[in-house]
């Protein structure tokens, strides 16, 4: 299942490792945040749940193997390779930084130690699954921070890169600090609070706006949110005010939010609806929210869609997955890439977090007074830990984000890691 | 299946339409490209295959209904609503612009005529499914155009917003003009050519680069592509040259492509390998490719990942899905939104393409000498046409893109459509 969801070269290399008799050599592969996304000082790790599900269920179906056999890349693959693929399972060990953890540039967030083919094939899936949710959780953290205690709801599924990405993005946004999502499946699947009331279509489907508002109130009672801007937001506010309670509040979805929110607040207050809230949505991001908050706009909650769902200002991040060591029956070799500006650090690593700085070391080192961030999840193909709920991960993220991480946190390399890599570079 | 993959407000409105006795009213909803993505003069439509699959299979599972019943939004929903959801199927009619068609700002690309709830619930899924693939196909068209006849291969799954989006992105990139993809599942599922040979891990897993290259040659023969930059690209080129044929060529994945490609070309030529090709990959987009091509870099093929997989310069587009008319047993009402800068045009429409301009009209108008772009796919819940293969769609896109569409193509509104909307605005 899902074993074809990878780049062809991973499978080509698997055939090559097998043909060269290297498939029993054990590699350690490391997934590292080589470069932070644009405009980011840190990222909030998310997406690990999918990596675990993938590794535990990775296998090739007979029709998938038949497909591969027909590709020219495998013309010279040894016959035994196909039997190997038919029995293929992930039997390796995977350490990772827990979801909800803040990490910085140059930090490894996952490593796999496994027979070469088992470590190679997952590369593509792991990079995509981890970086996508990490991007969204990180963007959500910025948006929630800009809202300074006001609620932010994730509204972005319609702009996500596939509806299914919207479900995972909703989970990541919740981890990063949103209070809920409009995505119903995310609520069903991950227990995230789901929110949302009515769209412009609702208002348009009735002869008059007043009739539409009244019907919504009958359905939703004190959860009613009137969408004001189908025809004219100020007239909409008067209509909402005339109907009074029960009412949660109103939503503005276009126009000048600063001016409109003040006008709408005055209309609601004049009708004795001081407890009614104002929500704003429509092309918002952390920059616009910060401006509105600073200007004192009387907005109680924000709905954020497009820019959150795709991490609009930074829709990708430069994570890499590289071989850092390889061992066969004779010896262990430490490996690194030396391409200009794309060098990697050889050796399986651990990342220790001290209160004031981080320490990147070899995997078997100790660092008293710190937390080892790369923790075991899968050992010899078996899940060895219970996975936290989305709510628990959100709580960890909240701790990691308080106080707000400062740019330029220091990371030191351990002496052993430095010495190992100096010896590699000489080679 | 998938019926919860929507915004909660779609389902809340469905309950409200039902409670208000409006669920038998028939709405026409229109999906329109309100604003083109940044830096785009047009888009290439893609993603319709998923919309069709979704509509034909849309239903609620018992456990999904049980989940909804527990949500506070549905506290006042009538009991009959739950029986209605249990039997819910899409019985409406869907017209759309075929995948591979070029469209411009303000143009509708899909409409649905269906009982209100059936037209409302799909909004979220349809917007996401269509806009994502459309973004990628459009980006691919630009990248392929910049390469001026050189092959472009899609390499971006690892940067896609989920691995599954990578599969669909690969299909869209192929439609837009890429010659193939690295995504193996896209090849298996859609019959797209799959490509790719080896990564840096391959080179590092051997004691020496020469040994790694030799092993790859044994596996791949004349499909061999040596990746040059694991340690030093020039030394890599010398190693590749020393091994000679069989060889497809070499790949540069970092560094100054213009300078390196000239040096590598000279090394290969000096070894009598004039037929060996040079591929470049790594942080490429249409702008960089255009520069390399204009500078005469001897590069025969490009691998494009990140920027293509997420449409990096324009990761979202402003498509909307709005109610344009609604009919009950008594009358038809034409509906539009009047919010500032977000007005919509009432009335079910057809889009006619003449050689020199496009005409947006009411659905039942005729326009001799033009092609009606909105074509029937689903009528009364049944698929009424055979769907084209990815290859056929790619061919249609190629025709649509030749000659390359110019910015500012004219779109006229028919007199009837204008008159209808003038009457609405007065209302």
C-alpha cells in the first residue's frame, strides 16, 4: 500500500542496491531542515502521524510489482529483486522530533536506520508529509500570535492543494494555535473543534436578507453568526441588530475591516447587543491581523483561509533526506554531500535542547541537563510509543511557543561530531 | 464517502435549507475564476476528473451522520434531515470546461444545477480539487514554454502539499506540458511516463563515485544518468566520461548551471560522448530556465521540483462558487452578491469561444461560429460522456497553448446577460 507513492529513482536505486549486493547494508538516513521557509525564524514540527502510518503499512501489491517490471529502468533488475519487493516491509528504526516541537535551521527532525532499500524508498513520502504539515503549523503559529489572544479559526480547505490536504492542514493549523477549523472531516477524524455557520449562498437563497437571518437564528440559536456583506454590510448589521438575540455575533467577509468593524460595533451596541461578537474573514494573514489589532479594530475572532491553507508567503521549505552513515559486516562509513552550499553533516545524530541553546551531537552522546529531541517511535519495524492526540500536540506546541521563539537561537556542534566531519572532509 | 470533506457551514446550510422547507428548490451554482493567480495571464483547467469522481460517489456513512448529530450546530435540525442525509446522492447536472482548456479572468469553469443541498455541499471539495490542479497545469505550461522545446520533467512530489497531492500534481504538470514525472504512482494510475535514475544517496553508498557510476551503468545501460555533484561536479564529469557508453547523460543538481554545463559539455565531447545529454535540476522555475536558455547553456532537459509542485510564485487562485439562480414551483429568481469588489453575475451561463474573443451569455443562448466551452458531464446524477486520458488532455492543452495565449483577451457579455444583471442591481 502506497509503496509506489515515491519517486522512481528511489525504486531504481533499490533495484541497484539489490543488484550490487548492498541491500543488506544498513544505512542511516536523516531528514533535516536545511533552510527555513521564507519569513520564518523557526518551524513547528507536524506531520509525523502520517510518516508512522506510512512506514507501518508500507508494502507492494502484486499489480504494482507487475507495473514496475514493465518499466525500462528495471530491465536488468535481478529476478530475486521482485520476490524481495513482494515481501518488502519496513523493519528499521525511526527516531523523530515530536509533533508540536519548535525547531530551527540546520536541525534534523527525523532519522531512519534500516537496510538500504527500506531507508531509501520512504524518502519522497516522508519529505512531503512532514514538510507540508510543518509549514501549516508554523504559519498558524504566526497567525495566532498576531491575533494576540483573539480566536483564529482555520477556514482554508477550499484553497488547500487538494481537499485531502485541507484535512491535514486543518490538523496542523490546530496544532499551531488555531482554535478550530471549518473542515468537518478534520473534526470527525482528529477530534478538532469544527466551526462555521452560513455563506452568501444562504442569504441569496432567501427573498430577503432579513428572512435569511431569521431562518438561521431558528436553526442555530445562540450559535448564530450573520454574514453581513452579501449586499451591503451596514444594512446587514442593521438587519442583524433588528433581530436581536439569540446571537453569537456577525461576520464581515469583505471591505475595510477597520472602518466596518467600528460601524458594526456601534450598530450592535446601540441595539443592546454588547455581547454579540464580530468575526472577520477574507484574504487575512498574520500581517493584516497584526495591523487590525494594532489599530484597535473591535474584532473578536478571525477566520483565516487561503494564506494559512497554503502557507502563502512560504509555500515550501528546503528539507532534505540524506544518507549519513552506512555499515556492512566489515565496517561503518560516514557519508556526506560536498556540493557547494549543499553540504551535509555525516554521522547519525542526536539533537539536545538546553534552555539557552541546542547541541547537535553524534547519536550515542549524552548531554546532562538537556532534553534529547529525537525520540524513538519505531524500533525494528514496531511502534514503541503511544501517539498523542491533536489536542495534546497543540498543548506541547503552545509550551514551545511561550515565550515566542527568538530569531538566531544558537546551535553548537559537539566535539565528536565536528571531528568526525573534519575527517570526512579530508577524505 | 467523502461527504464530510467539506466546510461545516455547507452542512449547516443544508440542515437550514431542509428546516426552511427549501431543500427541493433547485439552485444553479457557478464556479468562476474571479481573479487569476499572481503572474498569470490565463490558466489551464485541470482537476475535473476528481470532481466527477466525487459527485458520482458522494454519500454519508452512518458513523458520519452520528458524528454530525452530536454537533451543536445541528441541535435544532429536524429529525427528517438525518433520514434525508442517509439517502443523500448527487442527482443534479454538472457542466464544465474540459480539462486542458485555457481560460481567463472572470470566466466560469463549472456549473451545477441541483436541489439546493446537493449543490451546496460540494462547494468546498470542488474549489480545492479544481484550483489545485489548475494551478499546477498552468505553472507547468509556463515552465515548458520557457524551456523552448527542451524536455521538462516534473520532480516535485517531495515538496507537494502531501504526497497524494504530488500524484495529482504530476498529472496536472503532464497536462501542462511536462514530458513526464518522477512520481511512480502517477505513472501507474494515469499512464504518465515516469523518469528518474539515482540520488546522492546512491553515490554515497559506494566507497567511490566511480564505483557508484559503474554499478548504475550495469543496471540502466543506455538509460544511465550520472548525478555529478555529490562531491565535485567537474570531477564527477571526468568520472562519467572515463566510463563512456552506454549512457543517456549526466545531471547537474547544484552550482552555477551556465558555467558548469559548458565545462561538462566540453569534458563529455572531448571523450567522444557528443550524444550524451545534460540535465539540470535544483531550485529551477520558468524564470531561471528562460535565463539559461537565453544564455545558450548546453542543457538538454530540465527537472523541475519545488516551484512547480506548489506553484511557488502563485500558490493559490481566487476561484469562487456562487448561487446564480434559484427556482421553486412558483418562479425563478436570479441571484448575485453585491459586496464591494466581490460582485458576481446572476444567471446560469454559457461561455462561447470565438477565434478573436470570448462571449459570456445566459445558458440557453446560441452563438454561431463559436465553441460552447461549458459542456455536459453529469446529467441527473449520471455521467454522460467518456472521460479523456491524461495524454488526450495534454494534447488539448497543447493546442490551446499554441499559439501562446496573449494577455488581455477580450470577453464580451451578451445583451441578455447584461440586461438580466442590470435588473438585479436595481432590485
